[in-house]
C-alpha cells in the first residue's frame, strides 16, 4: 500500500525537463473532458497496476472489459509494478518516453511529490468537473487539490490498515487472551498475549519488518492516542511554511509513542526474522497458521486470504483486533487510506483516451464494476455503496466497517503528509529503533530537524 523513495539529482533533472511539455497540454486537457477529442482509430492503452503476491489484478481488468465494449477500437495492456517500486523507481518510469498511459501514484510518496513539482502529470480538472468527482469523493478530495489549483490523480478505493488480523484457532490453542472489545488496552497486554502465543509455538504478531511502510503504520495508529486532536492536526499541516508550529516532535506524546513501539519490538511480539521479511512473506507466515496475528488491512480477505483459503493453505477464518493505545485509557484506531491513486503522465502517447478511461474508472459505473464487484474493495465515492454480499465484500471486511462505524477511525500522519517528510524519513528510523540502534529521543529530534528543513527549503 505504501512505499518510499530517495530521489536522485538525475531524477529531479528528468522531472524538471517536463515543464515545457506540460504547458502544451494544460489549457485543453484541464478544461474539456477527453471525450471531445476521441475518434474511432485503433488505440492501445497501457495501465500500470500493483502486483500483490500471485493474486491477479481484478479491478482494472473488469473496468477495462466494460470500457472496451463501449469503445471496441481500444486495446488495453497492463504494466505490473511492485509495492516497493511504485513509490520508488517508478519516478523514472513515469518520466520516461515509455511511460504507461495510466500510472499508479501513492499520494504520500516522494514520487508523487516530485512528478507534480516537475509538471509531469496531466491535470484531471476536466474529467473531475464533468462528473462532480470532488463532491462524490467528499472531504478526502481536499488533499487531492495541489498548490497550483489542479487535480492530478484520483484514488480508486478506501482501505483500512493497522488491522490486526487474528487466528482464532491459534489463540485458543495458546490459551492467549484476545481483547473482547477488539482493543488491546495497553502495550503490556499485547506483550503478555504474544508471550502466551510464543509458548504454544506461535508468533504473537507477524509483520513485514523490512518493508518501507509497516514500522510507521503502527505510529499512525498509536500516535493519535498520545496527543490532542489539535496537536495531531498541527503535525499533519506544520510542514507548510504558512502554518504556525504549535506541536513539536520532541513533545512528550511523540516520545511516549516511540517508546511504546520500541517496547513492542523488545517484548518479542513479532515473528523471528521479521526484520528480513516483506509483507507478502509475513502474510504467508500468518495464513500458514504460524502466528496469532498479522498486521495488515482490509484488502487481504478478498486477496491473499481468499487465495490461500482456496488453495487449502489457510485453514481458519480470521477475526481482528486493534493496536494498543499509548496513554492509559486511550484507544488506538484503525487507519483509512485513500492514497493509492491513478493519473496520466504528460509523456503518455494517448492522453485523451487515457483521460476517458480514467474518467470511466472513477465514475459510479466504473467504481461498482471494478472496486466493489470485481475487487471486493470499498468505493472511494460516496455515491456507490460497498456490497453487503460476502461473496463480493468479504464478511471480515464488513465486520471491520461495522467496527469503524461504532469506534471511529483516524487518518494516519504518514498517509497525510508528503513521503519525503513523513514515511520515507520516519520509517527507517523506527526500523532502527526496532533493532535497538537508536532512541526515541533521537528520532524525535531528527523529525523536528526535518520539519524545520522542509519549512525552510521545501521538499
């Protein structure tokens, strides 16, 4: 879902070179829906999508099939990209002459920051206005509007991460005590739970320790339980020079959150060798019945869990829980993510058709065909409802939605801020904390210094 990137000087030059090309497409494509320029000549569109284990891409294939029925002159091909690459080396792909016509853009990644800064994406203003897309997406659409007043990417679904998927069979065999209300009351309770699992031969919680996002996922869930809502809002926005700093990264709530993450790692909660595992490996570990829990999200029941269940490798029906709060009496939350989005690069060879396909993709029809019916995901627009059919939207996902409806959810800091300032910077520091190679105070000081640098010099 999330990934990181360290941009090179060469990449920045490549992105900057796109400014003149951007000027050629801005006036027409940001105002008029692409359908005005369509013809009947044969055209081939290439779509970039993320690979997830051995699971086939369902959403785009379903939408593409419906689109081709409407436009039989169109042929659609696919360009798979890994989770790690989509927020990393994908910058070079997007800015190359061979870029796909529609590309995947994690909105909190440095790839998105740099490609927008370099004027490398076609504005979507025209297709957004034609279908009232901003209103249909609702409040999350506010983050899509860039400083220049344009929209360059559209999300396609909502997912919740920081879900602790549970293995009820393993928990029962271990005699571990899972929280009845779904919330671990404290870090100590989570550690005690995991120790019971360890004694029975199971890991407490499987995570992808070497990923460039899972360490900071937990920060997203637990930090809001240790700071005020006012402070959280300032942490999300204070990287902008025109927003006054009222909450510092060296404040007690941040230190307590980092201390909690360090204690969880030190307490033996995770599987052996977790620092060398990616999320797919951690997921396989869980589905094989080797851990009591897995740190994951709502895309898993209809994806890896279904695949492994169908193969006979996953022999239990998962439940779920939530990470502990940091301060006594507080609760951590599940975290919504709107940030994997799609856009059209200015170097696309078929911009008008790509815009028309993207417009269909985010339409109510496209959302129902792709996000809901094909992928079993939660639609990003408020004009389409999630399916209540467990064959479409898995029961486990519906259970999470019911939980959120009563317990609420909180947007994560790393999902809201640019990756170069947030996840890309913080995640390696938390990984180092997990290894015992740094302290909470050192991380807090480094993040505060990063804040001041970004305010002064930009991203």
